[in-house]
C-alpha cells in the first residue's frame, strides 16, 4: 500500500490484489495443468502484486481466498468435448450449468464456492477461468504432448490477464 498526499487530503492507494489459482492433480497427467502452470508462473511474476496458489484437487475457495481480491484467475483442465489442447477463456457467469452438459470443472465445486462467496459478499471483483481440454487423465506426472505444448500459451494468457488488471489500476488512478 502506498499513501499519497495532497494539500487537501491524504488517501490510501493500494495495488490491485490479483490471485492466480491453479487447480488439478499432478498425479493424473493433463488433470494437473493448473498446478503445472502455477509452478512455472511462480518465478515469473512479482509476488508482492500477484498471489500464486496451488489449490490442488479440491479447492475450497472460501478458505483459500480472502474477500479483498480484485481479479481471480483460475486455471484448470476443462472437458468440453473439443480437441485435446483446446484453450478456453470464460467468466463463471458464462457457464452452462445444465447437468447434462459435458462441461467439467471438478464437479462444479469451484462454481459452488464462487456462488457461496457471492452470497457472503466475498466475491472477487473479476473472475476469469482459463481451461484446457485434456487428452489424458491417467496415472502419470507428465502432461500429454498436446497439452504440454500449450503451456507457454496459457502462461501468456495468464500474464496478459495480470497486465490488464494492473493497467486498470493505472487508468483508475488517472481519472
């Protein structure tokens, strides 16, 4: 946090709170994409501005996140029926929650947590989900070639989301 002074007032200005949450199971190949991503991303971002969290296989967002998040970026494997390696970017409100849909996000537990956070007034100001269609969900530590070759692109997407959130703060300060 940083204090700014003017002749008339003193105001508190804080940097945006950005959290990247990697979801998945490293023991199940492509299912671990979110965790692989946060492990690589950890050394690439300023930890004073971005929280990087390995949420594992059953992310309890309510206990992992406080109510002061400006932007939440979730990264996970997403089964939506497209070619393995297909990258998705969407907000939770754009999801089709029809129980017959083929969409999978850890049995929608993440969305349940976001809905509960909303009811408690602890929802992040902005949430984006970046997912990738898995090829192989079976025992193993390595990503499939189709998913592994997309990891740099997913990292770039996450870095762009972080940059946009930071740029929004600069624009708001100039108003």
